[in-house]
């Protein structure tokens, strides 16, 4: 797949209204994600180099935008914690309104049923309640950030 084909694919996905497209071929993997706000698509492009170039051929290398994600903490660090994930797609808010205090901070002890945050979806504000009892160890999302379905929001220490 050459660069022109990739650019055409990106334009097609951006104009189609599709949220995500994954394409895997022999030596190429491409993931294109778009947002509902009409921002430029996020592209992850991976090309695996052949083990050895064929005789008489010089190795070629293509460059394309690469999206990197932050390193995930080692499994040992988070294995004892419970991850609270987003039940819906929307915008994450830590406060019920701009002039109010945040629902929870790192170190806050929570009980089952406590409101942790609000997620706005299609002009509706949905309170996200805790399904566990414990202490907030980490808040994984910034205030007023878009979140996806099943995206981790909080780490809770149940002990």
C-alpha cells in the first residue's frame, strides 16, 4: 500500500462519518479513528519490516504519522486496584457545575452508590455512580475531556 492510497483512505474515512476503521494486510496494519466534533482523524500506522530483504533489493522504509499512547503501568502496580470505566461515550466532568466542588479527589473514600463524576452525552448529564467501596487512588481522565465507552476513569483501592 503506497502513501497515496493511505491518504485517500484517510479522506474517505473522515468524510464517511465512521468512528473507526482497521485495515490489516500482510505487512501493514492501519487504524483510523475519527471524532464526532469533526477534528482531524487520529491515525495509527504500523508497517512490519520483512525478516530479510530479498536478494538484490535494498531495504525500503516508509514514514507515516504514528500515534503513541502513554505507557501503561506494570500489572503489579494496578492488579490490586479496581478500574471504574465509562459506561457511555461523552464528555467527562469532575464537577456537577462550574461553580461547585469536584465530586471526588485522589484519596477520597467512596461507597457504593456515591456519584464520582458526570458524563455529558447529547446534552444530557449522566451521573456516574460507584459500584464499589474503597478509596480513589488515581483519576485517569482530565476534566472536560471526551471519553469513550469502557474507557478507564478511576482506579479504586478496595481494601
